[in-house]
């Protein structure tokens, strides 16, 4: 005589995920971290100061566009690394990508007086605020 066995469809899932939350899971996060741009935007009385972290990016690959109060920072990222042991290549990694950040400021930026400096992987922008247009009150006759 055969025994009757109860089937639990979720028992296989339990085995598959057993200990999943207890084990550290490591994903190769080098590329996504490199392709992130971290910004600090500060507002002063006459200008905005922006610091953007762009590690590993060449100065020629950075582009800053200003349109009124909208600022766009974009860059091309290229990274190649190779490990050799004698003449034999053990590991070779490369990635290419583009990153971009766009943000809007409270006041329009005076593009003619804007300044950008790049050193040690940090882009520093000084964005002077445009003088607010003076209001004129019309007399109704």
C-alpha cells in the first residue's frame, strides 16, 4: 500500500531562499557607484555654489549647460583596467557611460559671469544670480 503525502508548493521556495537573509550578498557595485554624480548646491546672497563629484572623469569630457535657472552637468565616463601576471592577462575590465544631472535654481543665472573649475575629481561652479528686474508701477489715468 502506498502512503499519501501532502504536497506543499512553497517548500521548494523555502529551500531556495534558506539562509538568504543571513548570508552577505555581494554584487559588483563598482560601475554604478562610478556612474553616480553627487551634488552639493549652496545659495549665497549673490551667487550659487555647486560642487559635483566626478571621480575618474577627464576635464575635457565634462559639459555644463545653463539655460536661465536650469543647470545641466553631463560627463562621459571611460574606465579601463587590466591585471597582468607576466605576459598572461588575468583580468580585464572596462566600462563606458554617460551621466547627467539637471537641476533648477530659484533665480536665473548670469551665464556671462559663471565660472567652472575642475580639480581632484570635483567640479566647482560659481553661478552668479542675475539682478532681478526692477518693477515699474504704472499710474492709471
